[in-house]
C-alpha cells in the first residue's frame, strides 16, 4: 500500500494524492487528509516555504541571484573572459567586479588562468559547473525575449547547430522526454530534505533592484530584478505552489506585512501576478499567476536542478521531482524542442539578424 510520505508539507501532500489517484493505485486518502489536517493545525513543523528556502533553488540563488553576477555570467557565455572587458562593457565598479569574480571562482563556476606573465594577467574561464549554468541563461533569454522589447545587444535568434533550427529551449523529462510544466510536476522529500542550505554572506544579499525603464534594461536585468531578490523570489515560489492569498503567504513566509505588500505589488507591476478580489467584506485579495509569471517557472526549475547537481555536497537532494505525465522520478533537462538534444553552450550559435 502506498501511503503519504510527505511528513511536513500539505501542498505536497495534496499533490501526491492527486498523482497516486492518477495512477489508479490503492490510496489511503483518509490518512493523507487526516495528516493534512493535523499538519495545518500544528505550529512546530516546517512550512511549505521553509521547504522552498531549504531547496536547491535557494542554494543556487545564493550564488547567482544577484544582478551583477547574472550580468557577468551572461557576458561569459558570450565569450568575455577578461576583467577589463567586463568593466568596459558594463561600466561596473572595480570593487564590485572583483568581488563577484572572486566569488564565482570560490564557488567553482570560474577558474582563474594566467594568460600573460609580465605583468601577470589572469582571465576567468568557465568551469564545467559554470558552463552548466548556460541552460538557465538561455531560459532567461527566452523569457525576456517573449515578454520584453529586445535590446540591441541581444541576439535576435539562437541557432541550435546540431539540428540547424532556431533554438526553442524547453524543460523536458529525462525519462519520457515529455515537457515538464507547472501542471505536470510533483515533488517528494529527498534524502537531503530539510537540511539547512548555505546562507549567503550578508553583503551578498541584495535588496530589490530598481530597473527604471524595463524596455531599456539589458538582458538578464529584468529577470535579475525578480529572481535576484529573495522575498520576490519566495513570493513567486508561493504562487507556484498554489498559495495565493495574502494571509496565507504571510503566514508561510513569516515576513512583515509591508515587505510582503511591497514585493507582491512589484510582482503585479512586473506583470507576473494578478491581484484579484475574492472577498468583499472585508476586502481580501489573492495573487494569481499570469502567463508571464507561469512562463518563468522553467527558470526556477532549472535553478533547482543545477543546485541539486552541484550544491548538495553529498547530502542528497532536498526534493525528488516527479513528472506526473509518466509517473517517473525525473531529472529535468533543458533541451532543444526540435531535436531533443540537451543544451550545451558550444551547440548554440547567436544570430543578430
Ligand atoms: Zn516523464
Ligand atoms: Zn536542435
């Protein structure tokens, strides 16, 4: 008999019940709902969003969830390796650039290589771990290309060299090769569930970036504006988990009302959430995902997968991902929609036409 094995999280509990129902297996539903009730009445358990905070998304964001880091990585994927080129291209303060490059070396995304002896000059080359961030960058590129006016700096299209088609990156299941979306995914606790994630040093925590004119912002800046801020990110994660109402989000996130209001307003202004009245007296609102918000989900999933692959340090992944279409435990991969080959940077050619 299959029983609910989601000890802490009511949303996941509901999802697994739906998943098992689909498989037509014998399910002790009463146990799950009883469990759900017991959990929702207790206060000492991890909340849904505490799970998210402990997930690999947070670990990944502690490394790349910063505007300058995303911009440095974007340029690295476009071929930049030298300090002066990053500095010239982005008008970046020297101290910020040094700090971010050192951090990327420290976490294993870049290696520092001597290219000139007198005077000593180094360049920063992407390691395998760094190159594996490429699919995240491509998914962000696709999201920005879909939802914003294109910057002149940004390639008009990407060609996937192995098949010759215009690249359409999609998140696919490694077992059945079907697309993974918000609607056909479920989670269960993995061996590393609940373990504390690494917390970013204080100076690396970013407050929200203010991009005044989103149409003029550079590639990755719009996404960095959302994913580079931990509270916006958690509020969006809540929406992905189906938690929509202000009071529910607040009780999960345990943050001040004004901070939550600010981040939710920002997500509404950015077009990722829609504010909908669900009760008149008193006036109560819920925050529903828009198509644009839903479209950012593959980016979050790719960040989670990268964190699972590179940042779990032998403890095991916090969550196992179930692709409900095939029922298998899945390791999502970003692939070309045409030929289904997994995306690597050397296979992609930029076209500015
Ligand atoms: Zn599958
Ligand atoms: Zn292809």
